[in-house]
């Protein structure tokens, strides 16, 4: 059983085709009630995406001027 599980590649880059990624995305969006999902491989990717989402929210919702969301 462990050998069978180890022989299955469970984490791949989205740059490569993965025949179970679509099933996972459908399952996870239904489970949490979201319309989109963006799987990540690392914490760095997750943090970068969170910063991008926060900046987009600041521009679109809060009305921050473009390129002003990064200034200290």
C-alpha cells in the first residue's frame, strides 16, 4: 500500500499536465463554496498571491492609486 501511494505523484507544477488536478479543483471549490481555486506548491507562492490579491483589493475597493499600495 505504501509503495503504491509513493508511486503516485501527488504534487506537480501547474506548468505540467496533471490528470487529477481538475478533479481536485472541482472538489475543493464545492467543499468550500468558492467559484475559483489557485493551488500552490510552496508557502512563497501562497504569500506572493496573497500580496497580489491585497493590492488588487486596495486598488479596486479602497480606491488606492495604482502603484501606491507598495509604498511605506
